[in-house]
């Protein structure tokens, strides 16, 4: 086709300009169009104002991370109510720290300071003071103050009775450490017969009290303390107290499991392993004292092969989980939840979780958590189980329903929960050390009291 005539294009352009001029000259058209344009601009401006006002009114959701701190190494001491006590190592050296999970305050315990405060109920308050390597204990009630020292260099050097009316502490005894029982009411100490340890012993772990505080177990011996001098009533029987009664489950000859009532002296054989099998300590109780769990296995050429995990209630209930292993195994971290909801244990580096009502089970990879060793990575609660796996904090509810609570970009070494389950302290692995982060679970929309993260109060 040929090119268009330039004169024709100019003619079209002239006609278009004439029509536009006529349109602009019409009085009834231009004001209407101007008013419409003005209205559109005004509406857009009002919308912007409303959007900005609503954005300001919209509640700002704060970050769930309250505080973070990094250390080259963290050695936990204990979680006492809302206070996490630990020893931290950084470029500035080592020191003892106390992290208040409720307030978020992190305090450095240095010099002559209180490294532990233990309420003794009506008997006052026990404060453990440090000055360098030396430790002293101070019991104070009103204006009365009693102080005594403990051997230098000991960690976890005391054990307080449930009622706060007695304190077990170490005293120097030649090359060993002996134990004494101090009564705040009397203001005097009594030696505990045949209770001697090395200076490296963790007294808090070696000593266990019956729930009433009337009986005291030191290693494999049981003493009746009452209001008098400690008296030995049971020897050479490893055992574990019920959390709710003065009843102790003991293991005899590695084969018999016996419930022993410390008050009445009554013994009841609950389980006897078949020939060739043995009971493997420890025996663990659920928090309400209704159920206990233990493992059994066989020794082949000196190596132990775990075969079964048992859960019993001291009456008719007896659940057995069979483990078929072709190599010697290491079973660790045996735990049972409230009312026998879940039982869990670590075997060959994997965590096995069993829902006892349905008998369903699931395996979790806890390699990073086991590498952390000293930090807990599982906690049983009334409505389920809190668990650290890989980079996640999980909650396993009823019938194995799994929910992710928190996720990090780094491997988790473990976690700590406040008593009311409203704060979560996580320990993450760093290239050169670890990072501790305090998380507000309410800001994550989690439960602060029920134990079920799906229900928010």
C-alpha cells in the first residue's frame, strides 16, 4: 500500500482541535467535568486520611523476643520458680548469672553476693553467699541470723526439706566430705551417720526427701529424721520416692521391684524380672505419684541390650513397650507425664514418645539436643508434651496432635519453661558458643496457664 497523504493527516488533526475547542466552549459541559474531577480528588484525599487514621489505631504487635544474650558456654545450675541460675563464660571471663523469666532482668552474681535464696516457710529464709571460692549459708528469721560455712569449691552444696524445717549441707571430714542436718528451729546441726562423699559430689542430687520431709535418702540409705537425730532405717537399696507419699520404689538384686512404705514398713513386690533379665535404673514416677516407669534388659558378653520399657500403677495396670535391638543400646531420659499421659525416652540417639491411652508412638530426631547435654529438651505437662527438635519447639497434644510453637534458624540445644508456662527461654547453638533468647508466649498467642498452646487465656 502506498504512503498516506501528509495533507490528509493535517486535515484530521485540524478537525480534532476544532472539536476540542467547541467542547471547551460549551458552558454546560466544562463545569460538570471540572466538578467531577474535583470530587474524585477529594474522595481520594479522604480515603488516604481514613487509611492513615486506621493504621495509627491498629494495635502494634510487639516482638515475642524479650531479650537475647550470647555466651561462649552456659552451664545451667537450676530453674527455681521464675529464676534461671547458670554459669556463663564470655570474652570477659566466667561468672554466675540469674535470669528472672518474669521480669526479663539478667543479673550478674559477682563477688560477695547471694547465689541462691531458698524460702524456708515459717522458719525464715536461707541465703547462700559466695566470696571467691568460699561459700557460707545464712538462715535468717526476723532479727535472728545464723551463719555457717561449707567446704570451698562445692557446687549444689545443699538440700532443703519440703517443709523448709531442715537443711542438709556438707562439712569437712579429713579427705572426704560428710553430711550434717541443720534445723532452723533448734539452731543446731546433727551429723548424718555414714554419709560421706568426695568434694565433687552434687549434694542436691545425692540427697532426696520424702514428700512429708520425715524421711531422707542419701545414696542407697534411708534415714528417719522427724524431729530427732537422723536414724538409719534402710540400707543398700537404690530407690526413688513417690512425689506425693512417703512411699519408695526400690530395686532388689537387680530383679525385684518393690514398693516400700516408709511409715508402716510394708513391702509389696510389684514386678520380678524373668531369669536372664534385669531391671535397669532409674525408676521414674509421674508427677502425681500414680504411675512409675522402668526398663528391663539382658546382658550379653557384658553388654546391656534393652528389651522393654514398663509402665505400672501399683495395682493392675502394666503396659510394656518392646524394643528389638541387634546391638547394645543406651536408654536415657526416661520420663512419664502427669496421670500417665505420655511416656518418653531416648534410645540410640532418638527420642521415642508413646501416648499410653492409644498406644501410638512417634520417633523424633534429637541429635542437636543430645549434643547440648546439659539443657533439657522435653517437658511433660498435663495436656501434652513440649519438645525441642532440630530448629523447632513443638507441642504434642492429645492423640499425638503436633503443633509448632517456635522456629529458629539455628539448631536448638534445649529450652526452659516458666512455672506458669508464659515465658520460654531457648538455647540456640552458635558458631562459637550459644545464644539465649527469652520468648513471651502470650505474644505468640500461646497459653499462659493451661499447658495447651492452642488455648489462649
